[in-house]
C-alpha cells in the first residue's frame, strides 16, 4: 500500500493513476460518470485528469457507439520499455526463442504479481489458439503455472491466497474447491510441474513449471500449451510437461545471478 502521509507522495499523480486503473479494467473504456463512480473522485477532478491524459496522448476519446475514454496505444511504448529493461524478461525470451525453434507447442512466460500471474511473453506454436495479448492476468488456483508456483509456497500462504481469491469456474472443468486445488498443488510439488486440462479455455491443455530466483522462491512460471484434440492428459506428461520443466530450469539457472 502506498504511504500517502509521506511528504514526497504526489496526490495529483495518484489521482491520475486511479483514473487510468479504472479505465484499464473496463472492456471498452469508461465515460466520465463511470470513471467517477469507479474512483470515488469528484467529477471536476476526473474531468481535469482525463483532459490532461488526453492532451498527453495517454487516453483516447471515443464517441461511437457511446462516449467513452480508453487507453491510448502510447501505453504500448511504456510496456515495451518495461519488457526490454527487465532482466528476467530478457533471460526468459532467449530460452523461449531457442526452445520454440524445435517445439510444436505454444510457450508462455509469466511473472508472479501478488496472487496472480501476469503473462509477459508468448511464442506461438500451434494455431488452434485465438489471439491473446501479453499483459493478461490469470489466477494461480486454476492455471498450470499458478499451481506450479503455489507448490513452492508454504501451506499457510497457499491457504491465504485461496481465501483471498474468488474461485471462479471459467469452464465446466475448472477446479474450484479448496480440497481439489490443494490436491493438485500437492501433485505439482511431487512432480515438479502441474497440468491443467481445459480449466481456463476449453480445448486447451497446459503444463506449467515454476521459475525460481536465487533464493529458490517462485517469481514466475513457464506455461506450455497444446490442443486437447492432439494431446491427452496422459501424453501431456511425456510431451508438454518436459518442455515446461526444461525451460523453467534454464531460466531459473540464469536468474541465480540476479537479485530478483
């Protein structure tokens, strides 16, 4: 949580980010009224923040089909800068690029952020998947990478995460009870990887392995996905999972030199 009592804390900048965060989590942008409702700021403050952000090129005003403000493509410049400067992303990209040259599967790399994983890199193998964007957040409890990460955490922290997380059924196959999830995490601990079959998207099976820092703490995950019409849960253990484990181990070994 930010320390708002510190004299160095800039309140107006904080308000601007409240506006940006509200718009970020919308599907197609927000009207001024909806921004005010989401942020609890007064409407004049919202108007000034939005006007300034539009002038600086960080927001775009749409008028059709409804009047709404959305994030501008200028944010992609910032995203690219963040990815380019992060040593963890650079290390992961090198190993994923090398692996993808002889791998038919799609490989993702995600970083751990609080109780979620944030996708940062993707190398597409099979074409069965719809287009997905880097920057998407996924929960830990129902993703292969998330369970692999949780398998490296203390039991108390795992239970705290599950207590804070809304256990949503994304598909009919999503595990949503604490007992089922803990069992899957325990299996991941024994195997060194997790497998999730159609729990986020129907038709997709994913193997995930945790990426560890110099202290052997989980900081991200490698996800390797395939179509269920080609790979069954049994064959995934012999084909998809080894790719995830190998790439995660290579990244972890290189990151041992960084204090991340």
